């Protein structure tokens, strides 16, 4: 005999019905794991996940025939909206059959709203064919504390979370939250998507949100959101204290936190937490309390900058600026203006807008009597002018910041380091080396390993230009190690590029290409247009040396497009010069002449050190052919 016990609530419910003869067996279905039956009765558990995509497509094709075959994209969208749940797919198919002239894409669009989907997936109020009713069967069996944790998924920003975050919202400890999560996992109300990370599918999240929005849970919801905001601020502050301890005094003080924070003491652990929670932190600022947005804007900027998350940075600081203006908080407005301008600079946004925002911030800081923040804005302003290729104006801003003297060693280091970069790009290598070595000593004195790697990378390029290859190699290797240790992707790309140039000097074209290719790939991941254009220029030069002129021309052309789009005029000049060299090597003097001329226009306008050499190479092309 085969006994089928369907939709069992608990082990106790089915034990009296289990056959006692070896010639009979039982098949039990349940939304719970029924661990007691496995432990005591020796049951074999078979866990069924949601339908695989291929099986879900097959089910809809069986139910909808040619309509499904003719609209594969709409079918895939319906499968996603139904979270690959067989019942939801069958209900959706019935909805489609009841409206034979309606395109499946329209139905998929209507189901895109999670809350609307729960209403649609309810056929005539029949509890046996309503997705919400099926979810309710599992929810009603939960202990009150576990049910509360499930409702928190309807409040939580982002898609997935961990025990620490849920414990913070619930006002419990992580151990209690883990127990609740494991219970929800056994009840198939959440999925474990990675070790320690959980999320419900979209329909369950919508159901949790409905439960959380019930008037009876209003106070619970408000308390959870307040605690979440406090937790995110405390954890973000602790993470940045580990990642950038040298800037702790410049960040806002974190609120007192009575719960347990994740392990964030080491820079590596802190960056892992920030990488994992970044999307949730950003989402929390969409509708969260203004104080959370302002705090994260003033706290996360260094992490977002060094990690290359420039689009996220722009989004965060834009929101902080709107809130500051709405509240009339002039200091918060000035801070958001400064951070937003820096993010725009890094992301390839409008550099002229970035400069205008910084000048507004400078006015606010002067009015408010904030000399340290004013001087920090001057350094940022210098960086924006440097991105434009105007290194003379950049140096002037860095000098003004140093003369202000209000920012302590951190600001002094930043001004020196950035001055060194501009001096190097103007061909003043000895001055650049002196500025950078002074900045390096400050970093080493204060344990600033993030910027130690940054400065060593710049020093390596200066040493290479001074002909000190052994020193350049050592500095670039140390910079690369520190960049990887601290997660500073921009510096990692730059250090690899310098190592590529060293291998070119040593007539090792394949090793040079290897480093340049990696540098260019990281630059694209970071998304900094100046870094991308620089990496493309260097890669193209290495391609030409290695005997691949056509590929070099394509990469130079892409560099020109990036440089024009982001207004990096010095990089534009160098791309034109590189193209001219390739055409000259191919014997195409007319094309070479045209690009030398473009390079000369930009070099002269910016006062770049290549100007005389470009002028000489243009002259070597001879006069333009006479026109008839």
C-alpha cells in the first residue's frame, strides 16, 4: 500500500498515520522540513526547489500552446513575475486563457508590481487557488517571534540580508535572528542565496510587506526602521574606521548602538561588509530618514571613491543635497555639494558643473566659518581643474589649500600628493618627486596605507621619467601590493600601467602588454574616464611597440572618444600624438600630420611638456601638399 499524506503541518500530525508494515510506504508533502520524522522514523527528505526555468517554460507552453511559443520573452517575464511557483504559473495561465486577445507581454507588465501580482493571482477568492492563501498557511504556523522576523522582510530595503541586520531591526541578538531565519528557511518562506545571506522571492516579499503594513503592526514597523537607520550608521562608521582610520575626525560621530555589530575590525572584513551591504545602504536612502542619508553621504564617500563605485556615489550625494536644501541646513548642503562634485569628477560627469558646485560649497564654508572644509574644497577644486588638463590652475588651488593651513596633516598630504601629479604632468619631475616624497612620509608616519599606495604609484611614474628604473620598479610593486590590500582599484590600475611601461623600457613587449591589458580592464571596472583614457593610451602605445598598429589605432580612437566625452584635454592631446606616431610608422604622413596638428593645439593651450617634441614631429612631416 502507498499512503500519501498531503500538506502536513507537523510530524505529530502524521505519525499516527504512518504504515507499520514493510510492504507499505508513505509519501508526505509539507511546507515544513519535518526534521523529527527524519531523526526518529528514518524518513528520507527530498527538498523541492521552485521550478527550473526550462520546466516553467514547458509548463506554460503546455497550458498556453502557440501563444507561449510565439512570445518567448513575455513567457520568461511571466516566469520571473511568478517566482517559478507552479501554482502561480497555473493561475497566470488561467488569467491569460480568460483573455485570449490580450498579449502576454501586457499581463507580464501588470504582474511587475509585486503587490498587484498578489491581487491578480487570486482566482475568484478561492482559497485553494490563491497564492496569498498558500503563503498564509505557512505564515500562520510560525511562532510569534519568527513571524515578526518574516514581516521585517517587507520593511527591509534591498533584496537580501543577514542575521545582524534582522537582529538590529527586531531588537534581538544575531543568534535569535539566525534561529528565526533557519525556521523560515525550513518553511520555504525565505531562500538562502549565499552563506549567511537570505531573501524571500518577490511574491513572498510582497506578502511580507502586506503583513507589515497592517495597522496592527504600525508601531513595530516604525521601531524596526528607526533601529535599522541607527544600525546602518553605527556599522558604516565602524567599517570606515577600519578602512580609513586616518580620516575618523572628518566623519560625523556615529549614534550609540545597543546591539551587536558584525566583525568589522580589520580593513578586509570592513570592505567585505561594505561591498555586501552597499546596495541595501543606498536603497535605504531612497525613502529613509534624512539623517541617514546625510550621515552616509558624509561617511561612505572615501569607500565609494576608492572602490570605484562612482555612480552610487553620485546618487547618494544627489539625495543628500536635495534633503539639505529642503531642510535649509547650509552646512549639510555645502558638504553634499563638495562630495557630489568629487563624484562627478570621478564618474565622468560634467566637470564644469563639478567646478561650479565646488565654488558654491566654498562660499557656504566661508559664510559658516569652516576653514578646514574650505581648504578641503580647494583641494577638490584643484582635482577638477587637473581633470580638465589645466594643471597650472590646479597647482594654484593646491597652494591656496596649503596656505590655509586648517586641514592638518591629512589635507597637507592630499595637496602635496595632487601637486606632485600635476607637476609630473607638466614635466617638472624633480619638484614632483619632492612633493610626493614629503606626502609619502606623512602617510607612513600616520599609518595611511591607502594613500601610501597612491603616492608610491605616482612616484614610480616620476622615477621612470627620471630614468631611475630600479627605483620605479620597486615603488610600483609596493604600490600594487598596497592597492590590492586596501581595495584601491584606481591605484591598482595605475601601478599596473607603470609596470607595463617599465617592461616596455626593458624590451619585454609581451610582459608589457599583459600589465597594460589588466590595467585597462580594471580602469573599465572602476569607471573613471580619466583612468580609462590613460590606460587606453598606454595600452595602444604598447600595441604599437609590439607590432600591432591597427589595434593600437582602434584603442587610441576609443581613448579620444572617452577623453572628449569627459573633457580630459591633456589625455586627448596624448591620444592624438600616439595616433600620429602610429601613422608615421605606417608611412601615412598626411594622417600623421593631421593628428600632430591636433596634438599641438591642445599641448600649447595646456602648456604640456610634450609641446616642443610635438612641434618638432609635425615639422618632420613636411608641408602639406599643395591643393590644385
